[in-house]
C-alpha cells in the first residue's frame, strides 16, 4: 500500500518544495495539495466536517503552482491535487495545466478532482450548485478528449467547443489518472462512471470509517462492469499503524496523511514517526 501526505500550503507553512523533499527522503509515495480559490464572507454553506472552517481554507495557495515547485526538486514523488475543484475552472485551460505539470514531472501527476461543497464560492465562478455534478462530468470528459485526441471537440449541455489544436499532451497514457473525491455512495458512483480511482475522506457524518463500506463499493463496481483494478481506492486520513494495516488488508491502494499547516519544526517529527510505519504496510 502507498502512503501519501497532504498539506494546505500557505505563506506560513512549510514550502511545497521543502515538504516534497522531506517526503521523498522518508519513503512517502505522493504529496497532495488542496484547492480553494477563495472563501466568501457569507458562510451559509456548512463545513462538511463540522464546526468552524479552518483558517488554511482561506489562505491556501494554488495547487498547480505548489505541485510544480514540488516536482522541480523530486524525482520519484507523485504529485496530486487533493482535490482540484473542476466546477470552478475552465476545462480547456485546466487540461493544459494538467498536461503541462505531467510533462514537467515526467509523468508523476495524479489528478484528484472534486465537485465541491461551498455554494457561495461556486456562485462567484458562475457555477450553479444544483447542476455542479453534471458540469464536472462534462468538463472531465472534455479534458479527456483534449488529452487524447489531436483535434479534440466536445459538445455537451455545459461544455461546448469545436475541433481545436492544443498541446502538450500528457506523458501518462491515455492521461493522468482522474481520481474522484467525495463521500459514499454518490462520489463512488461518479468514480465508477468516469474516474480512474475513488478518493473518500476517512470519516464523514454518515459513517465513522469509509473502509467499512468497501465491500459495498466492490459490489457497485461489479454492477457497473468496472474491474476493481481500474478504480483503486485511496482514503484520506489515518490515525495509526493498525488502521493502515487494516486498509492494506482490505485492498486500499493508498492512504493520505493530513499534515498540520505548519513549519518544519512541527511537521518533520510527524513525518519521522510515519516513516517508521511505511515499511510495515507497503
């Protein structure tokens, strides 16, 4: 099983390059950068994890910039968006960003995507909360066309463009894995429909540990005609080695450790503790 780590990169955290080097040196498989373009002062949308919205959500850097910095100083560490809010991004420009970072990193990019929860944030981008799921699907389908075709075109209800020329194409073929984030069962269904993996948070209000729902996910995959190997599961969050071992034995491909938004003196000792665990679960 693979172990990744995530951080809200801000101007008061470890720098992306600094953390990436530390992770690679300690045997981590991947680094993940989340995304919020901004947080509107209106707070009608509840934070999915409950309570007040943590400050780093307001302050986080752009994930593609952070991950490009990480790519420049590493050679094996994979680079993931955790997650990219595709409903708030132009698909043609985002397709170029994904292909470009996959080229710069020589095929190490993981395209984690999500449909979001903050209706006010989406509205500022011109996105309607009620139709965001269809919009996300069309944008991802359009990006796949751009990555895989020399003269791509796409015609949907929300995304529409005639044949175009756009390069570069990604190093990974047919394209970097599209790993669909979100809760069970809705995001699991979306992952099976158009994703190359599913990325749920460990716990949500609906369930204490998503790992217990993996048998249901496997049944859903069978009913959808998807080979489980084509939609591996990555779980966001872990408490200890015992939990990681249960995940490994349950067929989880990857677990991502959420790190504090902090400087090296606080983060590196945490990495050292997890580094001792990685060989026991890989």
